[in-house]
């Protein structure tokens, strides 16, 4: 039973169906199966979710409940592109349930029946995206075990792999009954038929069959009785007639009878991405050649794929208040993670960003929500709005360039009688401060709450974390503004850490500006960031706190050195279209420049892996991180690090500055370089810098 249904009309709720499951209002059914029912749900702000509720017959089975509890735990470990995130779950409820993000679209089976096989760049994007999804699953130590067309959704933003109903850990622990074959005939690996083995290699076999089916519309091992299909899987050859030749070679390896002969998911994704890269480059070159007077593309320009699939209308599912697409067919550009090609050297690259989809116009449309300003944080809901437009500051006032608004490091300098009286108070937040906070009480507080919330959402939105909507409240007695997130019970600690940093930065900058502008009337200078675990919680958990009078950050060159927290944030994949575009070209250019440096007689050593160089962005402190996985000691000495710094700064800065000068929403000119040395589990930051001269900021 897939958690997210296909994009057809939802079915009406039936007698006996719940009106609510957890925090979600149930508005209909998306599907049902032997395990239970998938409901269409809405959260407090009207966002769609798919809620999977287990059938009472299974809920009463202690062994099944243990498997479901484990499914939830495993799902929280998986994060990556082309997957639908788990939002919440309660495996211990009378009727256990879990909720995921909802995405409209047809399953691969439905699409092929209605529209025929995938072709061209859409096929290569499908192959690349699904392989990347499996790579993320396997990286978390999880095996899917049911890769099949019914568990792949074709959405406007690309394919999505669904359903971890029978997933298990790659460490071999499992609560599946001994002797039971798990999976679907035709998509089960030969070794699983022979010995019951379930491992990542089996998922790759299923992936090979899946992509072959997408390319031809035919089941690669035919149909018929399950025993006959099993025999063909074990002893026969797959039907790959009609698969493009280059892709066919990849699938032949994936469908090898012996698991050790198959590529892993990362290798399969890289191979398909290279096909997509080559095809997209040909399209780009052809388009450039036909445009009279057009500017040639820069070396290292990003490679994108044109992903075009029909998206069914869904009028009974979409609330009337929401803006709908005027057409069921949307053409979007999907930027796919493409490793930088390595020619004649052993250094390569990978990108720390998620796949992003947008309309063909090329305009970024990151969704955001306003903060809750009209309720206590223990029971707040949210409304929809847009992110601040370029050309406005945090208060919404027009400025020539939003990046030119300085944040005062000492907003109360020279003020003799400020309204904020706790500048020298170093005490931590005390119990009761959060529960005593209240909604914004007037226009100035409401403006501050909106500005803080928008800035938090803007930062989170670049990491595909817009679902984490902040609530902003005020405690006048404590002279503190509270930024609260949650409840999302399955959220990992690194996501909460990003929320903390975004909340602290947004609150600090907004409060510092208001203390500067109205020092004798604005009483709030302290800020605290909280996380609540459930609605109605008496006291939320403190994530962080500080004072705007201590300074937030400085844009002066060399003052920001990078941090472990910034590195953690940068390693979370980006979903921002501009970041993806710039990162792709910059990473390829850095890789090419380093490979060239290796051949110039400096005595440098190559890295020991093709994807050694990685690049990501920290939207909180507005820094680009470049880090290397240096197991061979290529950056072990000061001279080697100096060479790498020279390559990064000379290669990255022209690209960062070009974007800075043409895109007023682009904030990245600072860079940080780090390396994982040897077997270290954490990178060491060894240098940082700024591409923009200090005087250019003022």
C-alpha cells in the first residue's frame, strides 16, 4: 500500500472513516489495500498530506505492530532527493498511522497505460532520479525491498519512490517472518528467489527492471503465473529491446544474475546522469547555435533535463481557496545532480543539493508561509503568503539592494535610556517564559513577527524545509521574542539545528534593527528559539537563545570563519534553483582546475575517490562551503592546502560575483574550505575568505 496515491480524484470518505488522524483533517480517501487505508488529509494551514492508517486486524497483531514501528523508525533515517518525506507518525496509537508529504501524479504503471513509454531526457531523468533515491535509502542503511512501478510516482517535479512498508535495515535485523518471500513477482532479484537474501543489490535489480519497463512499456521478464515469472528471472534474459543503447548497457549490469556484478545505486545514478548530461548539452548547444547573437554558454554551465509529464487535474482534492494550475500538463526543468566528469585525473565532484523543479520561465518560486502572529505557540496554525520580494528589507520597506541594509553590531550605542534594559543580563531562559508569551500585540510587534517569520522561511526554503513554519510570540516582561517550531515528531536533529540557527539569525537581525531605529520605545532585545513536541505542550524545549545587543554577524571580509554548524547546514541538499545552477557550474570548474593543477608539476597528489570534492550553501550565515573527502592525504600539508585554496578562490569567486551583480536575491560571496582528513568523521575547516571587497558592501 503506497503512502502517496496517484493524482486522480480522491474518493469520498465512507461511513466509519475518521474525521481526524493526529493533527490532520481527513477529507477523503486516496486508496486502500490489504495493509490499511490511505487518506487525504490537510494540516492546519491547508497543506496536503497522505495519511496511512493500518487496518485494525493488523493493528491487533503484536508482530505486525512491531514491523510498523520499525518502518517508521527506518523512514526517519532516510533523507534525499526524489523521496517523499515522512512528516509525522504514531505507531503506538490504537490505529497506527503515518503521514507523508503529498504529491500529485500518476504511478509509473498508470502513466504507461495512459501515455506510453518515457523517452529522451525524461527517461534519463527518471533513471537518474530513481537511482539517486535508492542511493539515499541505501546510504541510511536501509533496503527498500519492493521497487516496482506501483511504488514510483511521476510528479511535476520528477519521479518519487514510495512505500517503505516492507523496508528493513541493511544490517540484517528484521522482523519479517522467516521463509516468506517479500516483494512482487517480476521485481524480485534472483538471489531472493534462491535463498531469501534481501540486500541493496536486490533493489538495484528491481531498479533495472523498473527503468526497462519505463523505456519500453513491457515487463522485462514477462507476465503470467508467478512461478513462470520467477523461472525467467532466475534463468532467462530480460527483454531490453527498444531501450536506448547507452542506457541498455547500464541496465544489463543492473540485471546481472549475480549481485556482485551489479553497480551500486550511486554508480548507477552517476552513469545515468552522464547520459542526461550529454543529451542536455546537445540540446543546449543546438539551441545556442540557432539563436542569432546569443551569448555562448560559459564552461561548466549547469546541465538540466526537460522533464515533461501530464499531471492530472484534481478538483475535489484542491481547496477552492488555493490557486490552481490552468493546465494539467506542466513543463518543468529538473536540475539533476550530475557529478563533474573527471578526465585524466582522480579528482571529481558532487553537489550538496536536492532536485528542484520550476516552470520553464526560469523564475524561482520558493513557497513560504507567514509566521503565526495570532495564537499562543502551543496551539498555533499558519497561513500562506509569499517570501519577501527582492528590493525590500526585513520590514518590507523598499531599498535599492536588500543586501546593503547593515545590521548594527551595537544597536544601543550612545543611548542613555533604552527601553530594553537587559543588555548585561546573561541569564538563560527560565521555565515559564515561553508559556507566558503571547501573540503580537500591536502593529510594531506584528511587523516584527512577520519579518522574523519570513526571514526564517526564506532560509529554510533553500533547503526544502518550508514545512517547518515558525510561530513568533512575545514576552514583554522577559523582553524576549520567542521563535517556536514543531510539532514534527520524526524530524532529525540536524533539521532542528538548522531551524535553531535560522530562528536565532532572523530574530537577532530584526531586533537589532528595531533597537537601532526605536531605542527608547522598543523593549525587546532578547530572543529564544524553541521546539514543541506536540500541540498543547505546557513548556517547549529551548534550542537556543541570545541578545541582539551582542551582535549578530558582520559582513566584513575575514570576520566570518565558518563553523561546524554552518558545515552541517551546508551538507543538507539545497532545493533553490539559483543555488543549484551556480553550484553545478562552480563545482565542475573547481574540479577541472584542480585536475589541471595536478598536471603542472607541483608535486600534488590526487584524491582517492572520484567524488572527493563537494559544495554546499549555508543560508543562515550566507556562506558557500567547499569540502574534500581526503582519505589519501592529498591536502595533508600546508602547501597542498594553499594550492587547493588558490584553486577554489580563483575559480569560485568570478562565478559568485557574477551572480551577486546580476541577482539581488543572491547573498553568497563568502566561502569556506574544509576537508575530511583520513578516516575522520568530521571535516576540519582550514581557511575562509570573501570574494567581495569590504568597501563594496557599504
